C-alpha cells in the first residue's frame, strides 16, 4: 500500500491545497483533496481487470472552486435540508442561509465542502490514509458553538474505503457529516442500469420542498422498495407523488438494525462492468440520490460530459431536518459529548 502527496493548486484565500493519492495492493486508487475533503477519484478494476474511475469530478482544483453539485464533497456542519433555514436549540432560535429554495442545504453558502482542511497522511498495518481536521467557529454559517471536526479516510487491502467522522463542541450545536460522492460503476453514461439494494423497510416521505413530513413510511408496495436488487431505471419515472417531488429518487431511507453499530446499508452493482460496491454504516439513515437535479451537461474529468443522472449518491446520515423533528434521531451535540460515525465503501467485481 502507498500514499503520495502533491500540490493541487491554491484556494481563493491563497491557501495551498494538496491532493493525496491512496493505493492498495489490488489495483484500487483513491484521490482525496483537503479542499472540502473531496474524493476526486476512485479507480477500481472491472470484471476483466481493467481499471476505471467510478466517481464524478474534475481534473483540476478550479473545477471544484466553481459551482458544481457537491461532487465528492465532505458535507457539514449539517448535511441535507433544514426546513425554513431555521432551528431552535435550548429555546434559542438560529437562522441559517436559505440556499435551497426556502430551506438550508448541506451546511450553507460556505459549508465544510468549501474550506481547506488541515491534513496529515499516514500508513500503518490497517491501511493508508489521510486525517483531515477543521474547526468551525461559533456563528459560522449561523451555527452555534466552536466545532472541532476530524474526518479520517483509510484505504485498505480488503478494498475498503473507510470514513471515520468525529467532532466535539464547546456549546450545544447541530452536526451531521457525510460524503457526497457521485458514483457511476460503469464509468460513463447514466446510472439507470445500475442495480441497487437498500437495507431499509421504511423511508421518510417529503413535502413539495423535499423536507420530511415526519412520517416513517413503509416501502412495501411502492417504488421506494429496494429490499431486493432492483434496476434504478425500472421505476424512477413512475407517476408516484414522492418520485415526482424529487424528480426521481432523492430520499432518506431508514436503515434496518441498530444505529451506532456498523451494519450493511446498501449494495450497488453494474452489469456491463461487473463492478460492485457495498456500503456499511453506523448512521441511522441513507440518502439515495440519482442526480436528478444535475445540469444537463457538466464537463468533468478528461473532458467527459456528465449527463443528468450520470451518478448516484449514497449519503449516510442522520435524517434530514432532524433538528426540527423531535421523533427523528437527534443531531444535537453537546459539550463533553463526542460525535462519532463510520461509513465503509467496499469495492469489488
């Protein structure tokens, strides 16, 4: 196993940015930059041993500095949507940026995906990786408390990319961290022929602005049922109210099993390449998003033009708008507590 560090450009505040290349002994290479904790590339072999890049993104830092749909990003302080861009905590109301219609999305205008993290690479018997740290100051993007966040990416010889999230705070706050990589196991075209399994009997229906209604609805008998392997394109355009609201799949599934314990969450396979990806997590939920809101044409790596639905996201998380929904798992972190979550992506063919 090997890790290499190289310059990747300069952020807008003239802060140098680096790119870390993690390689295991089985032909898997993962590239991560400390700008936004972004996964810029995951190269894995197909069934014939031919390597291919399975995540969407850009060749150069400049692409990530411009507008894009959170390609590969490390998302925080609070991932997903917050209703009305407001929440109350201990009888104090906090106002956030309205950057998704009337709502707040993915930490705000300058979320964790748009800052430069401190980075330290490592190599040990468990793998190679990089530890990213960032302190989000009290009031940043409207959130209370100084939040010290740490995210560790590790690649091992079991073909696993492990992401360990940790955070502490000096005042009550909200935290929900995830990764927003767009995967395409074929390496091109849309993800409609990908086959997905989700370990979830329920999901959280949304209103017209994609905020959960508070209901935990059964997937049985609906196009939201992925308990058995199902081709994405089979039902994504059915005239179901929830699909119409999201333009396709853009919902949180309630994972089976006990939160806090690493357990299987999802499997994705792609018939033409033979590639497979398994996702495990300690989180209570997973947002399955199929790139319905991607612009029709984004020029990415190697000049490749990504189509709408050119990638799928599996964002492990606390449920959206949980801070405003008392029946959802709480995203509140208090002093002397430690936020700790883990997600593992395992690649195969």
